[in-house]
C-alpha cells in the first residue's frame, strides 16, 4: 500500500533541518525493511508572526510502499522522531494510507499555505479516518504542518523534491530520454510547462530539484545560451525556490 509520512518542527536554529531529518528517516525505514521510499517533498507553509516556526515554516512528506503492518511503520517513525528531533522542538508526525486522504484533507493543506491553523483544526479534519497524527516534545504543534505536508503532497500540485532516486547524484549532459531513464521524474518541461522532446539535450546542474506540477513530478528546464553544446539546462536554484518557497 502507498503510505504518506509527514514530519514538521523537528529542529531548532542550531540543529539539522526537517528536510535532513526526512531523508534520514527514509533511509532508516528502508534499512529496516519497512518502507520502499519513492520520494520526499518539501512544502512551504504560511509565513506569519503568529506561527512559532524555526526558520522557514516548511514541512516534509515521504511517499512510498509499505508492505508491513502500518503499526510497525508508525512505531519506527515515532522512535526516530523522539530520538532525533531537537530537544526544544515541537515535532509532529502524520502517517496516512493514500486511500484515507480525502478532499477535505487536501483542502486543509492548501489552507495551511494561507491561513493560521490550529491543532484542533488538524484533528477535526482527520476525524473519522484512520490517519495517525501525534506530536512529541514541548508544544507538539508540529502536527499542524505534518498533516499539511501529507495533504499538499497528496494534492500533487505543491512542493519541490528533496529526495528522488539518483536525483542528487546525477549531473552532466543528457538527452531528455536518457535522463528519464536515470532519475524517475514524470516529465521535463520548459518554463512555459511545455514538454521538451525526448531527443533534446539538457545539462543537469549540481542543484537539480524537480517540483510537483499537474499531478506529476516535473523537472523545469530553461533554454541554454546558443553558445552551449546543449539545448536546455535545469532551472536555477533561485527560480525553483521562487516558485516553491
């Protein structure tokens, strides 16, 4: 079964961020044989002085196949967060089977980008589902963002990839077809979101981050200078951060 794991507020200003912890959690789940990790996304939530976020108010969501009892997966995630989250963090964990994520939950994720939500809002929207939601340490308000991360990833229109198989290791010049055989993105598009022909060449830089667009994992590319030996290059860090937070 496909399972979504959301985490948030695991850090403080001196510790590793939630994105790092999400990748470490994914690795630990895979090593334990509990989870076949498919992707990890970062989701930017509302910036507001009423929200006590650490630095960016972003959450992370892991997606993968779970072939064991979901209770085993949850227990592993709980143990990891209690052990690895900063001592003064407000860590939150959400674990949801894909079939449990309904339209109201996706709407909650979109609201979290524009409105200040509460823990009661989070528990209210999952009422009647089998979705697991729990906070650890201090105020436990990370449950708000952890559920929002799951909701936004399930909506498949928000966020940038923190992890995808071979994504961080792959650099150089490829045809689009060859790149798609190495990194499992769904499509490569230009800045106007038009798909680029498979025979076109692209330079993949050392900061290549696909985003979720149109329900697909999408690599956005910009046209290269005419003097270059390739036709496109993966969009710049500033551009991707600008459209994904």
